[in-house]
């Protein structure tokens, strides 16, 4: 019986150690991820692109995209994208 009790204690200790290591790894991963860097305001963490219609800068991840003149353009809104597409069709 004492052997079984010791074995259960060892298994519980190993389980706790594994949980602790996973927590530390997740914490470190969170500190080094690009999203975490962006939320802390680190310079260069967010890649910005310019909307050529209204000249605003938008994060590349959230910008709307369209193929114009053989290359990809980025827009802050559907209205700006539609305006650029209309200008392209008019010319």
C-alpha cells in the first residue's frame, strides 16, 4: 500500500510539473507573438499599408484588397475600394 501511495504522489507531482511547464511556455509564446507585440505598441509590430483613395494607413491584416492594374491594392473600406474600381473602369 505505501508503494501505491508513493506512486500516486509521484504521478501527481509529474502532472503538476507538466502543467507548470505548459503554462510557462504559453506565457513566453504570448510575449513573443506578433499580436502581443502589436498590443504593447512595439514599433514595427504592425505592418501598415496606404489606401491610395483617401491616403489613410490601415493594418495589412484588416485592409480590404483588390487587384488593380496587375498588382494588389489595399483599402480602408469598401467605399474606397469601390471608388478606385470605378475610376479604373472609367479610364
